C-alpha cells in the first residue's frame, strides 16, 4: 500500500530522513504534482573530504532517492499496483571539486511518465538511465550523475 502524502509533507520527511539529514542534503521542494524536485547539498564539516570539497559519497547519496520517490508517486496514484522501485545503479563523474554548496533539479515530463506506464503495462518492468547535473554557487557543473531506475510491477501477469 502506497503512503499518500502531500508535496510539502514529503519534502519535510526527506529533509529529516537521517541518511539525507546527516549528509546535509536539503530538499528545497517538490513541485508540479511530484514531477519536479529541487535539492541543495550543503557543504559542512559532516560531508567535507580532506581536500575541502564535498565528499563523493554525499553526492551519490543526494542523487540516489529522488527518481524512485517521484516515480512511486506518479506511477500508481490509485494503489492498484504493487511496485518495487529503486535505483539500480549510480555513476558519478566528478568534473570539478565541489567547494561550495551544490544544487540540482530533477524533472520528469508527462512523456517520461507515460513511457514508464506503457512499458510496465506491456512487460511488467521498466529500466532507464536518467542524468543529473549538480551545480556549484557559480553555476558550474561539479558532478554529472547517471542513475538507472528500476521499476517492477509485482502484480503483472503476462498475457499469452
């Protein structure tokens, strides 16, 4: 059973979720009916590496949960399906040291959501790689992330 929460409630739940909170990952907000999220990674003593930049693990942690969370809210509004959604893989290219806070935005279009629904209906699972760019305060890309999202409909019954 999917927990139905508002965009504002989900923002606060994720802000206070210990793996994000202690890595200083701050959800600015969910928008457009869960199709967009804005996130800030605050540089602090808790996530700074010996070189003075944000630890790579923090950057990966910041990218990890948002596509699955957004897809869970977008793919099954009526609670008819039992979905398993997770980040299957994450690849981070560190392009520039993250010496300041980082910012990123994830947006899912109606076409991307419909594509996932169509594939789930046809074969019962959906896998796709999405890209996230994380920017510093000067609007320079510091990290490029490729995240593979996996969605399985556990109620899927193939038709022969």
